[in-house]
C-alpha cells in the first residue's frame, strides 16, 4: 500500500475503486450461486420459490391492481 501511495498519493480513491469492484464481483457471484442452488434444488422441492425477478413482478402487479 505504501508503494502505491508513494507513486500516486491516491490511497483513498484506490480503496474506493477496490470496494466497488468487490461489491460488483460479490453481487454477480452471489446471484450466480442463487440460480445454481435453485437449479440443483429441483430434485428435492416440488415447488420452487419464486425468483427475485418473479417476486418483483408480483409486487408490481399487486400495486397496479390497487
């Protein structure tokens, strides 16, 4: 970290960039894990729970009919 600071004097912006990359990567991998687990749960569950997109659509339909 000290080497980067001596070259650029920009530790905080680099930490912010690293944090943003971390959030993006973990979000993508968590979403992928959700769908992989859902796929392999087909054999154990008769009715799969709705996906986040299906839940969101249902919520909008519910609000639209009110």
